[in-house]
C-alpha cells in the first residue's frame, strides 16, 4: 500500500506516535510524516506509507494554514499550554484595531528564532531535550514567510488568529512575539492545522477509522491519496517509453528545460499514464531525482 494518508491528528499524540498508530492499524512496514505537529496541536498530518515515503521531501515544503488561539497575560516555558508558567503580565484593554495593526509587521518574509522546545538538532541533540535539562543554547534565526495572518476572534484574554505560512514557521514563537508587541505576554492555548497545500482537514480521516482493504488489495476512501494525486502540485510530463528508459538509467533528457522553471521538480509519466519518477529541471533538461515505479 503506497499511499499518502491525510490524518486528522488528535490532541495528545506526537507526530511519530500517529505514524506508529497507522503502521499498527494498517499493517504497513514503513511510514513517515511531512511536518511535525506538537502533541497539543490537532489537524492535518500527512502520513506517507511504504514506497510513498519517498514523497516526503516533495510534500514537506507545502504551505500550511493554522487556526491558533492565544492566551494573553501568561507565558510558559514551552510557549504552549503544556508548559510551566514563567511570566505573568497584565492584559491591556486591547481592541480589534490595535491587534490588527500589530499583525501588519508579520505579513511577508520575517526572521524567526526557533523555540528551545523544538525538534531542531544542535550537535545532534534535539533542542527540546536540552530544554528539559534546563539548558538554553543559541539558535540561528531563520527566514520564513507569513502569506496571510488575520484576527478571527477577540475575547480577552484569548485572541484567535488564522495563519497561512511557509514551512519552518513556529506558531508558538509567532504568538509569543505578537503578545510582546501588544504590551503583554502569551502562549498558544490551542492550535489546529486546517490545511497543507491542497490537503484539507475536512477530507481527513481519524485514527481508528482508517478503513478496510478493498478487493484490489489496496485502500480507498476518505483521506487516502495515491502517489500521483499526492504530487498533484507538481507539473506532469509525459514521456515515451524510450525517454523513460533513458531517464531512469541516469541520463539527462536534453531539450526539455522548458517544461518548468530551473530547480523545480516535475512528475514523470509513461505512455500508459503510470507515474514513474520525480525529475528535477536543470538548464540542460530534466534529470531523475526519485524513482517511484518498478522498472
């Protein structure tokens, strides 16, 4: 079963814990996810199964949409509701216009420092393990992109936002920074990932309801996507059987650089419409990046 499953992750489980549950429920040998969700968070977690784990690198960069509720007046060590309070401040009498004005500086490209409670590794050790031992280390500031951010609800001390962003954005850090800008402190009280690329939480499937095998020996139904569908954001390139053989043997197919922009990837199909590989576009043509079919 080589599929990508849009799992609606429940609160309380780690992303790796969701992958373990999928392996147990479906009996698949190998799984991988395309972007960590904290245990507190819920929503879209794309779980790639068996051969579809080769797609992780092509899905991890998709934009993500969140709905987050901030709790103002308290900051925790983890910047979410699972941590211990480390700071308290009064909450000013904020208005919608004050918050909307504060959000303006976060639209577009911003520089963001990852939180200590994150899976980023320094010297091979995840930051969250250091944080649990009371160790704080310097973290490199990273450039990320906030495509859209808007206020959706204001009921002090709670503020709800909708955020559409690139990969690499830490919503906990974003909320902490916004809280400071409006004269207080805060943490993430709840977080739901509503969308990853075109994968919407409304079409997701919950653990325990992953379905039954069909007569073809595969799985079908809510939340399931074959590899071709999962790569729908990549441009499709149809090749002859001869071109497929040359591509999969390691040759660059020259004269095809115009199929997409240099540096981008395309999904390659044979004359029968079978997904064969993902190829990268160079200044000379296209070259195979990942083989997906049996040749």
